[in-house]
């Protein structure tokens, strides 16, 4: 178990899986309400790599200090990243993000936070997703627009994944998104992929065990193999 302190002074917990001769680390940031137990069950296939695995959680969830707040997500990821850098010096750090963890991970990249590769499943832009969903409810759009606007304004600008990814150009990114995703619309995710100027790959699951088509890697051996190859290839 790993405990770190975020910029708000709150202690948050992660589960670290470290075997002898591991080299490099994978930070796994799941959906904010997934919980570490469920995150482990979903991502345990990553233990097949020779990297140590750090499953992280966010402020205000589980037994973590503080209150759940979108403002903390990037700080939480940065805090775990700094822990790994301090412990393992110059070893590479990879990132696997799921749902809102995708935007938090991509938007955490900076001069200090430099992931070697990123995997993003069910990429969602919390800054614009309410508007995207509202347009799908036409002709009710004029009615739901004020609500969508309120939701958008409540999301920190620093989590605008479209803006964040426009500043990147040299990190290999693997995008995974189901065409029928009901929680994170497909078209904005495909636009993210299309607009990214760096090395990239887009995978579309053809099967899903989720009624929302949002989380599609668990029990999908083919998709897991693609991720493992992406993360372990030089």
C-alpha cells in the first residue's frame, strides 16, 4: 500500500504491486467511483508485464481524506507520480486511464510529469460531455442546455482534455473506445484521436460485457493482449 499527500494536504491511498526484477511502473487511474478493489479486478491482467503496477484512488473516495472534488484529480495523479519518481529514479512510468481517469492523466502531463506511454479507455472530456449528451436529446436541447452549461462551468478548465492533448505531440497514446459507449460518446473520442499529432493507435472493441459499452477490457483477452504489446514494445 502507498500513501501520498496531494496539494490540498489530504492523504490518499494506492495499491502497489511490485515483484522482484520489475522495471518501470504503470499508474492506473480508473473511474473516480470505481474503488481500488474493483479497479484491481478490472486491471489485474497488467500484472503480466514486467512493470510494477500502482492502482491509484482519489481524494474523498474510500477511506481517503478530503471531499470528492474534480479539482483534486490532477493533483492526485501528480502526487503518485512523484512518489514513483522518488522511489525508482530514472525508470519509465506509463499511464493507463479509464473513464474520467483519461482526462486527469492526459491533463497531468507537464514539464515535470512525463509519461512514456498512455493508454486511455473510454476517454471523456468532463468539460464538454454534458453538451455532447444534450445534443443527442434534440429537440429537448433548448430545455437541457442550461443544465449542460451549469455542469460544464463546474468542471475545472484544467480538465479540458481536448485542450490538454493539443499541447502534446511526442507521447505514444493508445485509444480504446466502443462505438456504442453510452457514457462517453464515441465521436468526441475519435476526434481526440484524429487531432492528436503524436504517435497513436485507436482500437474499437467489438464485444462488450457492459450494458453501457463503457468498460470493455475486462474479459476481453484480445484487447488485453493489444494493450500489453503496446506497453511492453520498445
